[in-house]
C-alpha cells in the first residue's frame, strides 16, 4: 500500500479474544498503522496479545460490555489529533480488511459521514436460516423505528467521521448499541451509506458470536431505555 | 370491585414511574410521606386487627390478610423497579468512571509514563 492511512483509526472491542486478536491486529496494521483495542476486562491475556501486535491498548478495569468498549475506543481515538476517519471492527477475525478501503473512500469523497457494512448487499456471506430470520426481524424493527433504509442493521463494521464519532455517545453498554448507533444517525440526520462486507463465519467466530436468544435481551434493553 | 381499581391503578403507576422519573426532590418527598402513612397504618392495624378485614371487605376482598398480600405484591413491584432504575444509574456512572481510568492509563502509556498496574479483572463472569 503506497498511500499512508495514518488518518484512519481502527477501533476493536476485545473481550477474551487472546487466541485471535493478535493476528487480526497484525493484518490490519499492514495497511492501517493506527489500531486501538479496548480490552473490556478480559481475563485471558488479550491485553498482552494486543500490545505485542503493536496496537494501542485501552483497558477497562472491569467488564462493561461491547457498547461501552466501543464508546471508550472512539473517545480515545478522538484524542489522537491526526485521526479523521474511525473504523469499528470485530476482534474475532470475521471481518474482511479489504472492505475498509472503499468505505473510507466514500468518506474521503464526502459522499457520506458514516458507512455501514452489510452482509446482505451481496450473497457472499453464508448465514444460517435461524440467524438470517432474527437479523431480518432486527432490520424490520430498525427500519420502522428509525426510517433508515439499511439492509443489515447489526453489522460490527462501520466507518465514520469525527462529527459522527462525537455524536455516538452510546449509553447502552451491552449489545443494544447497534440499534442505538442507528437511532443517533437517524436523529442527527447524518448522511449514511452502505457497502457489502464479507463475513467469514469460522468455527471460532461462531463459538464467540451472539447466541440468537440474546436478541430477546437486546429488545428489552431498547424498550426499557 | 374497588380492589381491582386500586391494583390496576398501582400497575399503571408502575408504568408511569418507568416512563418518566424526573424531579428527584419532589418524588423523594412523596416517598417519605407515603412511608410515614404506611407506618401509621401499620400501627393502627396492629392495635385494631379487625380493621384490616373491615377495610378489605369495603374494597371487595374477603379477608384482611388477602388484602395485605395484594398490597405487598404491588409494593414489591415498585421496590423492584426502583432498584432496577437506581442500579442502571449506578452502572452508567461506573461506566463513565471506568472509561476515564482506561483512557487516562492508555494516554499515560502512550506518553511513556509508567503507571501502577490496574487490578486484574475477575474472570468469573
């Protein structure tokens, strides 16, 4: 990669991902030197793996949840003055790094302020029937409550500018933050776009991923907000 | 029956508490007044045991003990919701505090300042 991407900061929430996060960070840093990992109180040496791989480490003293970790990472990244574009990325290696560049390109050319990754814009990601059904329901819920025309509302991969980063003051510590991001984008009328992201559902990422029943928890968190 | 009106009102009140809870000083004052009234009612019902049954009959409940059970359920729900909301507030404050600590530590590490190791997170959750 010839052009330097030092104005891009990749934020990764990490919770007990010591086995894979090092490789994810190393692969990312070949293109994006600035990687911020938020260790959300892991007990498995994730912090050391992150530091060894050359990422910036922010460590929660206690486990607070993925939403809280994302907010912490974004806030820390905002203290780095050279950062213009913020990327959120999953630690388990299921996201494809090559997807970041076209997303950042949309921001650089001012076509959007936030770009969402989507599993459903093309057919590359293989998603099981039940998971697909739950995700569809989530998409329907978000569309009717926020009016955003998105095809995938619960994708961990997003790229956004500093104004959006400032606005993403997530209050939902757990997994309901995905919907919270969308409602903030809708309320503040940020210009948004969506690009396809290929998700690799490996045995590892499946074992670490959200059990479908957690969708019930997310729904209740949102209703009781 | 009158009891049904009371209990439904209590249930709806719960929803109202959930949806809008602002004006802390005023709600605290009300809570205290209700507490005093409850204590008074307790003393009176201890002194005159038949009174609860008479009140129960008046609102459409057979026995005084049944009335107490119904009221207990309603009060219990209020307490649970109250604790839930309080807990969530504390959780938010804790998040802000932990985030501040984490970012400060990261900034200092970046600047090359040695900091005391953060206490290890417990791995039991």
